[in-house]
C-alpha cells in the first residue's frame, strides 16, 4: 500500500510541477508576446481557470506527502519526504501571501477596467511564480529521491 501511495504522490506532484513550469516558461511568455488586450485577456482567463483548480492540487499534494511521511516514517527516505512536505507548505504560504492576491485582482480585469500598472503587477506575479516553481521542483526532486 505504501508503494502505491508513493507513486500516486510523485505523479500528482510531478504533474503539478509540469503545469506550473509550463505556465512560467511557455504560456506566460506566449501571452506576453501578444498585443496588450489579448495578453491581458489571456492572463485573466488563465487566472480564473487555474485559480479554480490549483488550490486543490497544492493542498492535495501536501496531504499526500504528509500521509506518505507518516506511513513511511520507518523507511529509508522518510526525511526527504518530510523536507519535501515542508517545501510544499512553503509553496502554499507563498501562494496565499504573494501570488493569490495578485491573481485575484488580475482575473477580474477586462480591457475596460484594468489598472494602468497591470503589466507591472503581472511581472511581479511572474517573479514570485518563478520562485514558487523552484520550490515545488525541489519538493518533487526530493520525493523522487525518496523512492530510491
């Protein structure tokens, strides 16, 4: 049963990392290259769409890691799982304090009501997101290493 939990956790976290990596290094650069109206509309839509599912994904990943840490506490790699869980906690805290407030504003913007500094706010979100991606990549790496 522990092996199944380990595999499910690594897959769930790995797919989340892939989505967030894609947002940072593929989707947002594409949107940034579009004309302002299209770029802002795409970012707003993405904020609504991903903002609806990512909280469950982040919390789910954290819960799976916590269950793995408890269930596998007497196995090799348990310390790696605990550190990965701590990094996932950090990613959730970063999300709540830094990224969600910007995303909550941005997902309501239209061409008619966006603020003058909307690009600066999106660039700030991107910088925080790069750090969050690094944190969750590290957590994923530790989970994979814990399988060995």
